[in-house]
C-alpha cells in the first residue's frame, strides 16, 4: 500500500519524544528524508510471504467445551496424524500454545492474540509428526508465557490433575497437566525461567529443559534468544529420552543452535548410575518459604542412589542464591522483544512471520488488556531503562560467563547436580480477585531454583521423586552442556526407586 508522506508536525512530535530540539526548517528537512526511506520500505509489501508447504494434513480444530476440558488445559483440539511409522508412532502429543501449527489458532495465553492463525509449522511440531506421533491440539499456556503459576492465562486457570484447586505450574501449564492426566502421552513445553520444570514438578511428570540450542526454537514465539528453550514433557523418563531424540539437532534456521551436539539419548536408558557422581547443591535447599518435606524427600531420593552405586556428596555455590539479580536486566530484552519489536526481536536471522508481528503490535491500542505479570515486568523493565538505560542488561551479560563458569566448575567435580525443582509442592490457586502482589508472587516464587539454568544454558530435568501430603515432589538434575544422557541415567534410577516405594 502507498505510504503517506510524513509531515513536519509528525517529525516534530517524534523528535520531542526522543529529546531532540528541532526548529521548523529542520522538521521539514527531516520529513523529506524520512519520507524517502519509508517510501522505499513499503515496497516490501509487494513481495509475497513464502513459507514451506504443510506436509501433514489436519482436520478441523475446535474449542473444547468446559465439560470436555475440566482442567482448562486445552486451548484448541485438532487431529494431525503423523508419519505412518517412526520412533513416536502410536503416541499422542500436545503442543504448548506458543508453538506454531499451521491453520490452527494460537493464543499464547492472551486475548490480544485470540483468533490468530499461523501459516507455518514450527520445526518441533514437524519433527514430532515426522517421527510418527499424532498431535491432538494446543495446550493452554500462561499469558505471553510470563508466569510460573497456572493462573494467568486469559482462557482461565489451568488446574492440577492431582487437586484441581491447586496450580499446575507455568508457563507450560497445559502441557504438563495433559500429560499428568493421561490425555496425551507426550507434550512440548518451552522454558525461559522454569516453564517446563515447574509444571513438571507440580504435576508429577518428567520435564527437560535441554541445553540451550539443542532443540530448534524455529516457529515458537520467542521471549529472549539467550533464554529460549523448548523441550519434552512426558510421564516416563524413557519417553522423555525418546521424544528428545526425535526433536533435537540443528534445523539450519535457528541461530541459537551454533555448536549443538546431539546424542542417542535412548542409549542411556538401562545403563544405571554405577560410578556416577551426584552433587547435592546445598544452596538449593532451605530457601525462604521452602517446605521441609520437599527438601527432605529430594535429599532422601538422592542419597538412595548410593545403593545403586552412585557417589553422592554435598557441594556448595553461594552464588546460586544471588542469581535472581539477573532476572530483571535480562528481561529488559525479553520485554523489548515482546512489546517494542512486535514479538520476534531484532538482530538475528530466524523464521519471521509478518502477520504475527502485525498482530502483536496491536497491543499499543490495547495495553490495558495485558495481564498483571506482563504489566509488572513491562513497568519494571521500562523503569530500569529510563533510569539506567541498558547498563544493567550490559552488566548481566558481562557477568554471565562467570556465572556459567561457576556451575561448570562444580560439574567438573561431579557428573550431575541435584536439588529441589521447586521449593514447595503445588500451592492453591489464588482467587480471581487476589491482590496484584499475590498474583505476582504466585507467578514468580516457584522459579527460585530453576531460573539460573536458563541463563547458564545447562540442561536441567525435573523428575518426580515421590509425594508428600498426596502431592508430587520434583527433583531437579542439572548436567554439563549437551550431556542430557547423564541426566536420563540418574532420572531413570530415581524413577525406579519411586516405583518401589
């Protein structure tokens, strides 16, 4: 479409917002200069958007009625049959609703995207289908994926299958709840601060945040490229390894995948833990607000591995309790991606979908509809920007290699770190009229142990290690980069011990 030429008054208003002081002649000159650039740019509208053809036919989608969706865990249902054979043949799968599935609506937990239909399949969706699984639909996720509680999706809360009055965890809330409830065999989740591992812990399933870049993020809505992780959520360790094997490896598009190393993860199954060194990270225990029964159950499960030949020792890293300082500065970039760069971010080659960017940009006319956690992060990171610019983002990025190296140092002395995934069992959902501070606390509190490993990029897996008061307890295992196989060896032993308990 032809672009209206900018007026001197428009340039004057922009200049004022940028702190520039221009006289009338300067505004007229800059209007002419800007008009030439804009006129050239809109030529791009005449170039067609081209996406790969859809390879796996799909039927009509539907929004399930409440009676068919008692946990609120489905956003939409559809049936997409995968390949006739493959390692996932016969398995059913749900995709977190920030994963693009061509022709099927994507809401990402916010009414701002209600009705948006992507034109392309994410790489992970295509790989699941190519491996023979049947995709049954999109699982509810939290608003813009910015909550570790399951109370912020604007389609309604996601309820825990063990106790519908409690959190399922977020932001991959529906993915974990559907697996735990037995409605699907497998699910894809995404994790920028604990969003796979927290719901896995609360729902009593197995959730892996792989090493950064191992699983392609192509076609998944990003938050921050250094934090974006996609991974498997399953009921068993064996299924988790099988699903990771199907989705891991570079796709030639995602720039996050430089140096990714793929393994045969199913080959780790059955190898046992004889000789493996497991370090109990003391700073992950006894956190403020932690439940003693969770700490005790996790430590007991790890100590029990000694009967299988593992060597268990305490290890310490005081820095672990200070890692929350990284959250707000790095989320400056996430919020810039989400709200200033229309949901995709800048400065990298990737799969960009113009129709999605246009849809996200509509938030500017509907900002009051943003959820409480999104508003809180937006205001906080904008406050940081206005006071300090991006100084603290630069500082966080500068110190990250040292933080990463500190955990690498621990992992030279042990093969796997162990600590509680979440400091508590699944808490009760807050009431709909809960104060803002309560809404925020429920969104942020569960990530005390999980968040740092998104920054450091180490693989981290939550495996159920038992129950207390009828609710699951999650044990988090952390390994060296691209050594997911070690995590599966330990997790399988924990799973076997739990089965005998």
